[in-house]
C-alpha cells in the first residue's frame, strides 16, 4: 500500500513538532530547576543553619 505524499509530509511535520515541543519542555524544566537551586542557595546564606540560638561570645579565662 502506498502512502499519499501529503499524508507522509503531514506525519513528518507532526513528528518534528513533537520533537521540538519535547526539547523545549526539557529546556524549560532544566532552567526552572537551576533557578530554583540558585534561589534556595541565595536564601539559605542569610539564615542560620539550625534552630539553636547562637552562643554569646565568651572571654578567655586564665588557667589557675
């Protein structure tokens, strides 16, 4: 059975569009992941790492 050339061209164009959409989706997802990682790292720098209060500075006591 022969496939009509117009039908074959439509199938090829559809497949090409699917591949382009898939690569765009992958690119956007990877950019979103990187942006989220950067945003998390940027906000984590300004906050203390734990939930314990920081210790007051202590003066060195001479040994007896």
